[in-house]
C-alpha cells in the first residue's frame, strides 16, 4: 500500500512541477507581449506626434474677370 501511495505522491509532485513550468512560460510570454505592445504604442505615439497633417489645398476657380483678361491676351 505504501508503494501505491509513493507512486501517487511522485505523480503529484511531477504534475505540480509541470504546472509550475507551464505557468512560468505563460507569464514570460505575457511579459514579452506586453513589452512588444508598449514599444509599438510608443512608436505609434511618436509617429503620430511627429507627423503634422498637411493642409489641404483649396481649389479656387478663376473669376469671370480673370478668365476674360486671359482670353484678351
């Protein structure tokens, strides 16, 4: 009966160790993703700050007088 109990204890210890490894890997990946997100957000903020929108050209049409002057030339 002690052999079965020892085997269960070994299995439990092994499972706890594996769960700990999985959690550690998960936390490492999440930290990496957060760091990448922070870098991208910072780069986006700098890009957004440094790019000023270009003013749109207003299309103006010549007046009738200007058209008449050009046609008389």
